[in-house]
């Protein structure tokens, strides 16, 4: 009974979103060509999100960086942690690229949607420059330049931290701004069931029930891949960290954290169970107490898996070819950014989806399409995200404390 209560409390909003989308889809089937009436109600929600995304990203990232400390061992822990987050994120993304090539989530589905213009004509170096930088300050205040905004936010946070006491007032301003915009987006999310339900009524009515078939294929791809990565991928990582002894200790102690992540759908809520498991495994406390809390908002292998799935789904729905090394590497890069860089921001999953559609130039109709995918794959994604923080802690311990780290005392 208690588990049921926790599940309903944790997933009540996701269940409400799914219900509203199902209801909207049914209305679309009923109204069919007349479903254009619902589109303005969906546009209100999407416009609110796109309006708030720039200030929210700036205050969230800059305030977090400005509050960082700079101790020597902490620096080594953070450096090792970032490398591991990136490497495991790339591996997860690459695995999903292979999966969607074998089983395309949008195969057999044809929609009359306009593909983004000139995507294939962009050269890789030009794309990198345009993604990470802008020519003028006013251009950074646009959702179209999300990565440049992130770089600017990090630089601002580093500068505020570097000037120390003189920049304390500015740091407090950044922190206050983060709190304000976090609260603002929570207000916007109250409208999400209506906004997404209305948009799906429009999409299903205009494009037909064949749109829903792609979600079944998306789930068929994601769940097995997430389970495979969880059991096989994590076992390999843990073996690298501490050989068979580490594998045995890991799987003997990680189940409570795994079930907590699946039941609550929250990496933050899983931190206590993850730290308890880390102590039982024997991870040094100064490592686990840094990596696990940060990883709860910045280490998202499950989200990287989902990001590639979303990209592949959109390519298929918009009748675009998803093949070639360039497409695959770009998708892995975007997935890594969506899964790690943006994930620590409030409503980061939705911001990652905004990043995907803006970087590729997809129209606004793409937003609610991949939002539902994120909702449907949330339980296994959260489990992979959360437990991956414990795995990353073990790898950091191996790098910093050597191969015999499991025999050393926790500090």
C-alpha cells in the first residue's frame, strides 16, 4: 500500500499528462479535420516554454557554477567525474544509434510534415561555431542559440566565482534569479496537461491515428535497450572499476536504489539510497558524496539513450534520412548535450527536447511529439540515470585511489 502511494505521488503528474494526451488524441479522432480549433491552446503552452527558456537556462547554470568551490582533491574528483560522464554518455548514445538503425521507430509511418531546410548542407565546423558562439550579445537572448547561451552562462558563473567577495552580491543575484525562474516554470507546467492534450488533438486530427503507432515502436526499442545497458553495460563498467569483487558488491547492494529510482521517477529522491549503497560497496565518502549528488542532475545515460531515440523518431516522421557517419556523430553529440549539459536545469528533459528541435530546425509541432516519448520511457530512464551515478563513483575511485581502492578506508 505504501509503495502504491509512493508510485501515485511520484507519477501522478506523468499519469495526468498521459491521460490528457490520450483524451486529446480521442478528440482529434472525433473532430478530424476540424481539430485545428485545438491548436491555439497548445501554442500557448509551447510559447510560454520558449519564452522562459533563455532566462531560466542562464540563471540556473551561472548560479551553480558561481557557487562552486576549488579544493585540489575536489578538482581531481570533478575532472574525473566529467570525463566519465561524457564517455558513458557517448557509449549509451552510440548503442541507441545502432538500435534505431536496426529497428527504426518511425518505419512505415508517413506524415505530411515539412523537413527542416538546409540541414544537410551545413558543414561540421560551421555547425560547431554557430552552435557554441554568436556574433553579438543580443543574439544570445534567443532560444535558437541555446548552446552559446550555455557557454556564456558558464563563463559568467566562473567569473563571479573568481572575483570572490567582490562578486558576492552578483552571485546572490544569480541564485535569486534561479529561484524565481524555477518557480515560474512550475506555474507554466500547471498548464501542461491542457496544452499537450490540445496539441495532440490537433496532431491526431490532422495527421491521423498512424502517428500513435510510432510510440509503440519507440517503446519496443527503448525498454530493452535500457535494460541491456543497465545490466550488461553497468556490469562491464563496475568490472573495470574493481574486477569481480566490485561486480559482486555492486549487485548485492544496488537493488534498493534501483527500485527507488523506478518507483519515484526522481534521481534526486534516489540520492539517499544511492549513498547508502555506495557506503556498503566501499566507495570513499569524499568521492561518493560529490559524484552522486552532482550526478543526480548531470549524469544521464538513460536520457542520452532517449535523446537519440527522439532524434531518430523525428527524422523518420519528417521523412528525412538518418544514415551516414555525420548524422550519427551529430546525433550522439546532441544527445550528450541534451542528456548531460541541460539535464541539471529545472525541467531539463523538456529543455533537451527544445534543444533537439531547435538545433535540427524542426518546426514547433515536433515538441509535443517527443515530449510524450520522454514521459513513456521515464521509469527505466530514471533507473539508468540514478544507478549510473553509483557506477561513476566506482570508476572515479579507481582513477584516484588505484586498483585496490576497495581495500582502503572510506574518508
